[in-house]
C-alpha cells in the first residue's frame, strides 16, 4: 500500500522529498475547492453474481498498461482519458462492466448481456461513456423539445463540449445510443423486467428485441390500473336535472334509444380512440409491413429484395431492369414519368402536402370547385382491403404506414397505440380493442371514437356485438358528432355523446359557471386523443424519417414518458388540493 501511495504522489507531483529523503521543496497549500476526484469507470461489484457460480472474487480483465482510456460526459463537463476497468470471474468467465454483465449462454455459443438498471455510466461509443444525468437529459430533450437526435447533438456540442476546450465531439450515433440505453431502463422500471439481450448488439439491432420485450404490443404499462376523477365516475341511474328550465327541443335531437350502459353499479370508465396520419415507410410488396432493407433509397424488405433481385419494378413484369434505373427497357417511359414527378425535391414537399390534404379528408378542409364532398365514415371504404397494397402499378417507391391509432383516457393518459397500414379501417380498430381488452371485465363502459357509428355497424355485422353489449357502449366524440347527427339516424339514436333527455345519465353532469348559474356539461373529455395528436404532430417530421424498428421504439418511449408525466401532474394537483384543504382547516 505504501508503494502505491508513493507512486500516486509522484504521479500528481506531490512528492516533497527525493529518493534519499532530502527535502526537495515545500508543497504549496491546496484549496479543498480545487480538489477534484479521480474518475474511473469500473464495475459496481467485487465478486461474481452468477447464480451458478460459487461467487469468486473478480480479477482485473486487463493489465495496467492495456487499460483503455475513454471520454466521459459527466453532467455538463467533458473528461478525457478516463480509465475503464472490467472484471472477470476466473470460474465462469463472466465479464463485468460498469453498465452491463455478460456471460456464456448455456444453450448455444453466443454470449448474453444483462443491462444494469442502476448503472451510473453508460457506454455509447467505442471509447465514449456518459453518466445517467446526460442520458436522461437527452431523453428529456427529445420529449420536451420535439427534437431529433441531430438537433440534440448540436445543442450539446455547442453548449457543453466545445466550451470545455476538448478535442472530443459528440456524434448523432452517440446521442441515439444514449437515448436507447436510457429508454430501455425507463421502460423496464415499472415492471422490474430483466434487461437480457445478446451481448455486443449494435444499437440498430437492439431496438427491435427491446420493443418486442418491453413494448407489450403497444400497451403502455405505466397506465395499467390508472383511475382518476377525470376518466372514472361513480355510476348514476338517474340523470342530473337543472330545475325550472324550459324544454329545449335541440336537447332531444340526440335521443338515445340505447339507454346508456347496462344497470351496473360499478364505476363508469371511458376511453377515447383516434388516429393521426403519420408513419415510417415499409416494404412495397403487397401485404408486407416489414421495414426496408435500405431505409434511404430501398423499397423492399430483405426477403423481398432478394426475391426481386434485378427484376423490373413494374408489377407483374419479370424482365431485367436497366442499369441505373428501376425499370426494364419496355417500362422506361413509366420510370421517366415517375422521376419527373417525384425526384424533384423542390416539388416533393408541395405534392406531399396536397396528397396529405386529400388523404386526411377533414371536414374543415376547403373543397375545391367540382370536387365531390367526402361522405362521413364510408363503411364500405373502411372494410375493403386493397389487395394490391397500392393504387400504383409499380414498386418505384415504398409506401408509408397510414396512421398511428391511439387509445387514451379522458384525462390524457395513453393506454395503447398501434400503426395501421393502408387505412384506418374499423376492422383494425376492433382488433386493437380486442387485443388491449381481452378480458370483458376490464373493458370500459364507453368508447368514444370519431367513426363510432361505422365501428358499431361493423361490430354488429360481424357478430361481435354479443361479446361487447354487456359491458360497453360506443359513441362518437363531441367534435365529430356535430356533423354526424345531421344526416345519420343511427348516429343520433345510438352514438350521442351527451343526450340531454336523461337516457344516458352518466354522460352528462350539472355544473356551475363563475356566476353560479347551473349548466349542463359533458362528464368526460372526448377530445383527449385530438389533444394528444396535436402534441404528437410535433414529432411527425422526425418520426416519419425513421426505420420501422426505430419508429416503434421511439413512439412507445414518447407515449410512455407522456403518460408518466400526465399522471405526475395529476398527483401534484391532488397534493396541492390536499395542502389547501389542510390550511383551511387550520384557519
């Protein structure tokens, strides 16, 4: 120990005597404020933690002269040449690092790695590590600023790395890996899931098994069991009534013959469903929704790219394509037209916005002269699957997923989400509901959706109504009901979101305005998904450029964080209300 301390003093130039013991110089006083810790990235355990191992003490994996030096981002500071130590068990050959442990898989020759949930540092590059403060800041920046990894990287370099005077430069890949490694720990925290993956996986390969393992098919685990006074009300069998109010004929326009929910004393819960037009590109082959082999210029997944080979990308053509093009000699004219229409980047944005305006078919969009006014919720259109997979007769470009469908509680908590290809069909919506609520006892009392009447028709026609009728009623959200009720008798009589004739006492409550006057208001916020979509729209530019696997992972992380923060805000309001009531009692 004495020799090590002597070596340590010489390294820091704190040795006052020479080898013969003669005083060389007096050491100047050192302020405690200037003393900085020696940073070493090292495992947090001293002995093997493998259950099959007797618990041998770890040995240093590398000799001192071979210990690697890394750059460490610690908060807003950047440190270079930080030693990185690793431990090895002499009995089972398990390796121990600061952020993960790896061991041999007994079933095959590959090695598995357990990512430590409480790791202090994360490895984001070959010789780059960050502490958890940095990784959390990157996740929060992506969430709060609707920022891409490139934007976050530039911000961090300009704000913290460059002022430190180091030669190091944070890259987009470092930022993305920090986002992924921090996110898998956030997703695993509520359930305590073990983060077990193949060792030394590239980050582009890690996101797919991470979403499959932690994504739960798009169900947000942080929303499980959530209940608050905004999304859950006590059951009422008699409607609230404002006394001495004259009859209002408009209130009877939505006469509901469905008589709300069955007589059930349990609490009344509602969910809201809606979709937002966005999504990544997927394979152009009909029926295939796998991600592209080449996310930049490809149009097929790996399997279909191997199948197509050098074939012409016109449908049903088996000729060989001309070099430098995607078409054979006979279809060069079609390829030329495609390039003229879509290759010009200056026109692409305008054309995309025009196509998007037609695809969304929103009621508030202006209808051009001579254009046909779109019918609302055309059931036939929703149920028909386009077998061709595209309205085009070629595979020159990869299609996008049509929309992201979300299920929310009226308070804003996100329950689940899923990508839909081709269209927002009612058959897909029903499948999503059945996957999220396989147990009838867990189903909500009301489902509010913009195409509620179309969904109700589909459920009845397909014979699913007996399974849903005892527990659930389907209504149209308040915004879309304004247009639906005018021409749709079924929508008026079965899907009214707030009938004022007392047929649905759990959908309407009486409240007081600022002047103390009584008025009717909806018991639930049926616009929760519209509000969520307005927030999600800020990520559309970033998410649409991602691969399918990156899109799935990022979308799930964003909605998971959003749900956590909505619940945290609710708890904060409840605590403030409790403190105010205690203060009033003390007075």
